[in-house]
């Protein structure tokens, strides 16, 4: 793995973790699901997995940072992840994380395209 790959994945993990851990429902999610998931370290692992999934989705879509608002897609993805946990949905596996990330990126790609058309 190249250093640039590690940097990109690391940025995604850090951003997702920041959004996830500052989500308005985080404390309630932690109280509801913390023991089931494995506490704070497991939430961090979930954010790490989410960052890797986000990077995979971005690469699969061939979406560069110039093509969409990266932080908006990160916000949408991390908030959706928190919402899924808050709604007591199953803990997402890698495939589900990639699907959620793809959805968030596609939404922001669409938004950018709409801004360009105007």
C-alpha cells in the first residue's frame, strides 16, 4: 500500500470518527449499543472500517475530490451510520458500509452536477 493510500484512508477515518462521535445521538447510541458492540474501542474500529469502506466506494465510483463536496459526503455517511445504530439496525458489515458510502457519494456527485448546470 502506498503512503498516499494510507493518507487518504486515514483522512476518511478521522473525518468519519469526528462526525460520528459528535453526532447529537452519540451518547444515546453508546448507552444503547455500547456493550453489544464492545465499547469505545469497537466504535473506533467501526469508524475505521467505515473509512476504508468510504475510500473503496470513492475509488469504485472514480470520484475525485474535485467532483464532489467530500466533507458533505462524509457528514451524510457518518450521520447515516449513527442513525442506523440509533434505530437499532444490525451493526453494518463491510458490504453495507460500502453501500452507505456509495449512496452518500452519489448524492453529493448529483448535487455538484446540479450546481454546475445552474
